C-alpha cells in the first residue's frame, strides 16, 4: 500500500481486475485487467467500452460508460450471459458494439484476442423484431448466409436439415414466414444465426413480443441449443425471471448510461423446467436480483 493512500479496491468476484460500480454512491472507476496466467485470451473481452450517440442536430446521448467484462472460452459446455437492466438503459447498445454495428467511442471489443472493427461471421445477432425474408421459404432463409458464402447446394441442405431439426422446424422447411407464428419466426431467426456457426451469439430481447407460454417454450429451446451446440450467448432482457432461468451469469446494469453494477453467478440448477420457476432456490435468486436492482441510494 502506498503512503497516504487508502486500501486498493478489490476486483469484482470472477472478473480479472474489474471494479464494480458502487450502488450507494454511484461512483465508478475504470476497470483494469491482469493477464491470464495461461496466456490464452478470453473468447470475448469488452474493455472500458463507452458509446455516445450524436444525432443529426449534434445532440450527444451517452448510452454506455466504461463497461468491462470477460467471457471465457468453455469448449465443452454452452454458456449464457444475461444483461439485465431497465428499458432504455443501453443494454442493446452493448450487444451492437460487440456485433460491430456501432463503433465504441472509447474502449474496445475483442473476440479471441482480435479487435472487433466490423460485423463478422464469428458473431451472429438475433433481434426482437422478426427479420426473415418474406419471399424466401424457411429453408431458403436459413441457407441464405451459406449461399452467400458459396457453399454447395447439397452441403447447404445437409446443414439446414440439421439446424431446422434442432429448432423444431423440420416440418415447416418449405413454408413461408407469413404462414408461421411469432415463436416460429424467431426460431427461423435463431436457425439463420446458428447455421453460420458463430463464436458468439447475441440476442436482443428476442422473446419480448411473445405470449408467456410461447416465451417459456423458446427459453427452454434456447437452453437446449446452448448445451447441444456449445454456444456462448449474450442475452439482453429486463425480465428478472427470464434472466434467472436462462443465465449462467447475470450482469445487472444501471440506468443510462449503462454501467455494470453487479455480477451474479446463477446456481447450477440440476434441472431447468417450468417447475423450477416456483422452486424456493429459484425464487431466492430472483429476490437477490430484485434487491440489487431496487437498492435505494444512500444520501
């Protein structure tokens, strides 16, 4: 400890050198990182990310401020990281910066140690709005990216068959989007993303417009896909129950500009099904999150 200085703040648990925002004082410090002893870069590193929008009239809106986190590579298991925060806080902006859709005002995003400078096949994004091409069949929508890459038709068929089966759309391969329900349309969007085998899947409130029963079914589907495909998924929501049900890790974000207030490691529930949502251990995690979200600021 240096002379005339207070104690050095401890890193947030689980994050190498990340200093969390103090909820009581709303003070924050720029995160720093220590080198991983293995020398292997994380699958995803977001370091000191800040994003400020400037509209056509020159007005500036700070959407994200000094957000830093690591997602390690876990090749033998899927992982879902959830960003939980109020509507309009900047959650989607974080995902779009990782996707390469928005350049950071400050900081950087790295995938496998390489800076993100544009969109790329190593990242795939699923939006809340349905994004299928209406003039293409379900199969043609799913194969669209492969076709652009020059993949042979026979190989495209083989890959799309596998993906469509995994998302429960094998029987609807030759239908058009207009013939599908909202949940099915989102399954198409998920399949279109997975078919390119991205390193990171980004999901921006993809189930927000669905009815509760369909939403639960899609949540269960996402868990199955994550485990089967070993995907790393970054998922945005403002629904606490959805966050607990899906996540391995939850980052609680502040109001805009988004900052990380808390990192919560969700228990490894042995079984995730509809009964879990009424279980005491599930409710306990929900209560913990609600307490963190609504913690009153001290004067």
